[in-house]
C-alpha cells in the first residue's frame, strides 16, 4: 500500500549532512541552502512489446542529463528510487497520484519525474507521456510527444527531455517572479527547498508510505475476537485467539513464515463441560510479488490435540495442508481513491483422527473467494484504509461433516457443503506505520450466513450473522 516541502528558487533552512544521508539523497554541502531532491524513476514501458524496452533507461538518462544543463539540484539515489518504485508500483502500469506521492515521501524527493510510453492504436507511433510531481501536492502534465516507431526513436528521448526541462523551467520562473526573485539569462536555475508552513513536516523512516524491506526477519502478534478462516468459523463455537507469528523474506518474491495460534475455550450453557479448543502451529512458504498481482503459497499445520468433545472435522483435525493463490488487480483510480478486485483460491486437505474412534480420514475444502475493494490514504492521520465487499464459493467442502453414530458404529455423516455461496461479507482494514511497527485493524461483518455455514453460539443455537475483529502488530528487522 503504501506513501513533504516544496522546492523552488529560495534558500531554505540549512540541513545537516546526517539528515541528508538518512534521506538517501546526495549531500549538498554542510550549512548550505539545501538543493531540491529530484527522483527520476525509469520510464514505464506499456507497449506490451519487448522491442522497446531499451527506451526506458535511455529516457531516464536523457532527462537527468538535460536537467543538469539547466538546473542545480540533487538527484535522489537511483537505486533507492527504483527499489521503492518496484515495491509501490504495479509492473508495467502507470502509477496513480497516491503512488507517485509515495515515492516522493519514501525517497524524500521534492520533484518526481514520472514517464511512460505506449504504442499508438495503429502501432506505428510511440506515445510518450510525462508527469512531474512537485511537493507537497502539485502535478504538471507535460505535453505528450508522438514519434514514429522507427530509427528516429533515438532522437525522441532528447525531445522528451527538452519538453520536461521546459515545463520545470516555466514553473520555476513563475515561482521566482512570485517571490520577486530574478533569474539571469544563461545561468543555471537553482531548484531549492521552500518549506511550506501550511504543510506537515516531511516524514522519513516512520512514514506510513514507507514499505516493507526486500529482505527482513519479521515478528508479530495478533488477536482475533473470533477465529474465522475461509469465510467460516474455524471452531465449532465462537473462540477468540492469540496469534504469534514470524517470517523471513529472503528475496522480494520469496518468503518463509510460521505462526502459532492459541485459542481460548469458550464457555456457555450449551457448550459441553469438557469442550476444549487446542492450539495449532503452521509453517509455510510464499512465492510472488506482494506489491504485484499474485502470491502462491503452501503451508502445513499441526494441531496440538483433538477436542475431547468435538464432533466437527475441524475439532478433530490431526494435521492439514494448504495450497493457495491470492491475486489483486487495481482497476482504476479517481484522484487519491483507487478501486480494485481480489480473487483468491484455497485448497485445504484435513487429516482427521480420533484414537480408538475413527481411522485416518481425509477431508477437503476448496474455496474461491472474491471481493471488490476501495482504498484511500488518509493524509491527516497517515492511515491507509481499504473497504471491501465480497463472498466465497465452496467448490468442495466436507469440513462441515459431523461425527455420528449409526448402528453403534461411529462414522462421518454425509452432509457436504459443495457449490454454496457462504454469504456477502463487508470489511474495513486500517493500517498505520509507527516507528517501523506496522499496526493493522480489520473488521468484518456477514449479515446473512448461508444455512449450512451458520455457526453455533454459546447457547448451541444457530447464528444467521456474525462479526469479528482482527488486531495485529508486526516489526521487521532488515538485513
């Protein structure tokens, strides 16, 4: 998800060398007026063809070279900029305003030059588009430039750079005139920081925009008011659970994780006296770009013991294994609000065994889940908010079967929950980064649960609706 003062022709308060180093920008000299920091991410290739990939780096170099001839500024570390762009931006997609602001905040940049290029409808021309962000909240749209898709493309990079320089120069001269400053002809224009007293101070390492590291060891703790998984109540009766987790991200796309769930045992008039929810431990791996469109995962879960008075599959699980995929597609944005859809699939295999009662039995749960999402970053309190509405469809589900007695022999009944929509779920997620600690609060509500998925309450009565909250805090140690 995830995210500020304006540069121009004035001298700002001096910044120390240490602060500049923490920002990842080149040093401008101690006690000197701080130069504006300019981030120039690689141009985004949206042509859908591998024939034009070379233009991306050429354009970036051309823009920097042309700007150096006209302006004095400090360029943000290119490796840092590209690393943040990979985390925050969708691959081969033009970033939204919020995502561009995210790069500005993460790299402490005052300007961000964002460009892309694509093929025309007849595939005979390349269209170049460029936007310039000027902190704290101004965007300049550079006039699009079209060039034939032939050998003259090598000259097009310089034309694009010239248009960008002209746009920045016009803005800089307008600001200079407003501040009654003069810029002599032929001299370089100094792009300097000018703190905006109306804007909040820029954030660095504790900014909610700052994304997780590419390699880290993470630890966390969470609390669930009701343990719900795959859109259904995990335990037979409502049960709060404490969750402790740890993970190791080796690369940007590979993660190993583990967690332990410590559920509470609920009490109520309809709950058997010997009923006890036991803990479970999970280890798994995930492959995929967490800031991209997909994640594939595998995990194995061990259950500490079976529930002594349990009757459902999940009460009597011995172990389980899961294969899943999570996908996210951002569709469009309206200003800082962007809309998307999520599609997930889970295939769970449960081994159920009660010593002296049943032999090992394999039960299967295969779910498809989907949701429409709306996301917005709330700048005043630096909180990322995502609202969703979705549902789940059970392709195969034998986890609702109960242990029953027939002719004196204990066996599983034949009730399956195949081909059923579980009910519409509404949700809200709030996320905030404070001093590197990622805080998350999630709330979900299903007002009308499908009949075969209705959970039992403490009085052993069916519930047609339920709501629950998940709270978590995580910290990552980068390496």
